C-alpha cells in the first residue's frame, strides 16, 4: 500500500518556496503560470520539466508541507503530555497563518477539481499516514477505555481550532481580535490545556 | 448610532427561505437570479420589488440569520453557567452546518466585493451589536479579574470551533469523522465544558 514518495529536488524546492510567497501575496487563482515563472526567475523550460501544470505545483506545495509535518511528528512522540502534544500540533498549523490559509485554499481547489495527478495522490496517501501516526500518539496518552475515534476527535478538534482561527482573519468581523494574534494564540493554548481532560465516557441515548 | 432595521415582509421571508434551500444545493455563485426566480415560484417583478440584486439577497439572508441569533441571545442571558452559554452558541452555529457554510460563503463574498447596500450595512451593525451583547453575557460569568478581551476570546474560540467543524466537511479528508457528526458534536460540547475554566491570568513576557 505504501507509496514511494521521492524527496523534492533542489530546484523543485526552490520553485515551491518562491511560488508560496507569490501565491500568498496575489492569491493562487489570480496568479498565472507566466507571472509565476517570471517572478521566480526560473525559465519556462525549467518549470515544465518539473511541474505539469499549476495544479501539479499546488500538489507539490501540499506535499512539501506534509513532509515538514512528518518530521514534526517524531518530535511530538517525545511529548510528555497530551496537552503539550496538542499544543505542538496547533502551533505547527498556526505559526504561519497566511501560509496555512493558502494550503487550505489549494487543498479545497484540488479536491473540488477531482485532481488525480501523481503528486496529489502522493500527498493524500502521506496525509492519511500522518493522521494515523498522529492519532496513534494521541491514543497513547488517553485512558485505556478510550478508542480510536476519541483520538480522531482530538485531532479534528485541534485542526478545527486552527482552521477556525485562520478563517477569523478572512473577514473583518474579527479584526480587533486578529490584531492581537499573540494574545489569542495564548488563549487557545490555555484552552488546549483544559481540553485534555475531556470525559470520554460514552453515554446518553 | 443605532440603525432602525425593519422586520422583513412575508414575501421577503419566503424568498429568503427558498433561496437558502436552492443556494445550499447549487452553491450561491452557480445559481443565477433567473434560475432562482423560476425555482422560488415568485415573479421577476415581485423579486425585484424587494431585492436590488443577488448581493442584496445575500445580505437579506445574513440579516435574517442575525435576527434569529438576536432572539437566541435573550435565552442565553438566562443560562446559569458559562459552559451552558457557550454550548448554546456552538449549537446555534452548527445545528445546520450546510446553512452555516452558506452563510460564511456569502459573508466572505460580500466582504470581498466591498458591498455597501443598505441591508448589508444593517447586517454589519446588527452583527456588531450582537457580538457586544453576547460578550457582555460571557463577561458576567467570568471572574472579576477578567477583562473584555477575555470575553471576546471565548466568543472567538467557540466561533472558531464552529467554523472549523464546518470546514471539516469541505474536503474529504475528514470524511469518517463527519459521517458521525453527532458523536463529534458531543465531543465538542464536552470540550466546551472544560474550556470554561481557562486560567485568564495575564503573564509571561
């Protein structure tokens, strides 16, 4: 089942990094490949040698971020408590909120266009693998009575908090709050400390 | 400063309600006014008597939902604890997640288009007023040492959780979780119970 996912080449990394910056400024849908190639300083031939089209580049961006997350998971395994672990995960997601917003935007676009390029499928597979690995680490901190679903719920909750935090900056309704991102981040982290003792007992009708 | 916001007429309510259903199925950007008028069973003349254009209708949808929220706030005032209060707010937001997603989509669109129609400005004013009222109720449950910012943070946190939960359904990465929305909702509610004792002491550098 496991896919062999090659590490990106130096030039691929460089194109991905410049493109992320340009996409963050202009928005991915408003950036043409021609503009991108011009701004990154690579030649058209160099670009198309490594990327089929814009969606392939999107997938490369997701994949690179996913590989970063993979290397973080090893650190997360060493965390002594669930709250520290969830904190790590939240901070990874929101440490660069403009980039996180870009990642979500291109993920939704690739998802909606039913993209099937190799890099996208690789990203999906790696993403699934990381969710499994991460929830396994979460589960190791939960009481024995907890099941896999509970570990998933923690993952989804933190992801939802990060995603929600990120969307707060999308409209001006939360302008005041987002201005003090650091204070709100501190509040979220304190919230996480309290979250780790959720009563997981199943009950009710 | 207070705006006088009229209650919508019966026909406005009816158009709003039918449009919400159609937008939820087709997506607002893919639904033409012609299609909308045809599906709602109103005449073109009736529609344009009440709504200037599609954005005006969007604003009417936001406004109606905001007025619903206004009537909920009175109930929330009676809540005996902060956790019950936050629960009410979360449930209001996620009880119809497809509708919530629609509301966010049209809010972002109106925001980005710099819309200045009367209904939109009315909605913005009412929204601000509700945020004030809601955070006032939150503040009444917080320790005396807490300030207004802390009450805002609780509001934003619950809003972020709702928004994040909603976005989980946007891509298929959380398909398994979202299938069991009821279980995840229960988990979120339990999480909220734990959130209400966040240590609000300011500290650190």
